[in-house]
């Protein structure tokens, strides 16, 4: 996990949707799951999680949204990616707007993935910068298994959701009418995804927003420089701070997510 990942076991595709081309890494077979990377991009730990999804019997679609694909997150490079993404019109991160151009593109990707892979529907997992995107994606009918990991937007409002009232209401209606559940994860002391944010999501979405809060002691203390010096708190539940050992809360969270995808997506 301390070396760049060449991602050679993924098929690298250029996917154009609504006139916007992005690189998408695809691997596996079975129902589709869209894996959205955390800041600052598709790290070796994000790719490792995608491989676990693939090994569980799914087709992974991992879009390149920011950063250098496969890179170990370094401090200076990670900060530069963070700053560029924050001011990008595609993300509008500082404004805390959920229905951004990139979210609409991701919904189109889910629709494409479902058409290609078939099955009951598509799973989606967002992390950190992309955490709440998994919720916004349920407005695409193909998405039936959303997972939200440590959503960090909006950056300047700990109790914000990054989604407008109308969008939250539409997501709640979709969850309720579709009988869907959204799983959500954070560490107790995460300073980028605080308790206020989960409380706001719970209030807006009701009991179909199922929150899991892990103790800080469960976080892997050995992380890449970006997470050690910039993130600087327990944060990445299934990637950078995961401890891949039996009995570890982060490993249990990963296994719960994979079981959730199997329950919801496998006919």
C-alpha cells in the first residue's frame, strides 16, 4: 500500500456521457457497483477496496474524478488536487451543492453500468469528497444500494449535507417508495465528517439512513503522508484507515458493505 498502483488488472475505458469524457476503470463480472474515490484520488487503498468488491462477485466501475490514478497520496500533490477540485465548476465544493455536473455524470454512468451488467440494479459507494454523491445518485432509478462513507462536504458547515432541501426530499421519497436503505459510516472523532452531519442526514432522510459510527481506536495509525499530515484524524473507514484483520471494526464495516451489495443487487 506504500507503492503506486498501476491498476493493470482493471480495463481502462474512456466513457463519454452528456458530452463529458472521463476515464473509468472497470473489472469483474456480475451486477454493477460504482466506486467513487476519496480525496485526493484513486489511491492503492481505494483500488484495494474496488478489488474486494470485484472478488465479491460484482462488476466495478471506478471513475477517475480527480488526482493521479493509482498514486500514493502525498502531501503537496494531495493539497494541490484538493484546491483544484474545490474551485472546479464540476464540483462546487465550497458552495455545498449536491446536484453538481459531476453527480449528474455519475448518474448517467450508473444507468450505463446497469444497461451493460443487468441485474436488479446498481450499487454506489462514495467516500469523503464523494461521500454524499452516493445519496444523490439514487435519483437515478438504476441505483438501489447506496453507501455513504465519511461525507466531507460542505467543507465549511459541519452540520451541512451538501444537498438542497428539494434534493433531500426527493432522495427520501425515493428511499421510502423504493424500499431502499442507505448505509453510512464515519469515525467518532472525524474532524471532517462530524456528528452534526450524520444528525442532519438522519433528520432529513429518516430511518432509511442507517448510520454506523466507529471508535477512533479502530483506525489504522499507519497511513500515507496526505492522511497523516493533512487529514490528521481518523477518517477513511474502508480505505486508508482500514485494518485488514479479523475482528477489526473497519474490516467488519467492509464486510457489511459487501453483504449489503449482495443482498440488494443479487437476484
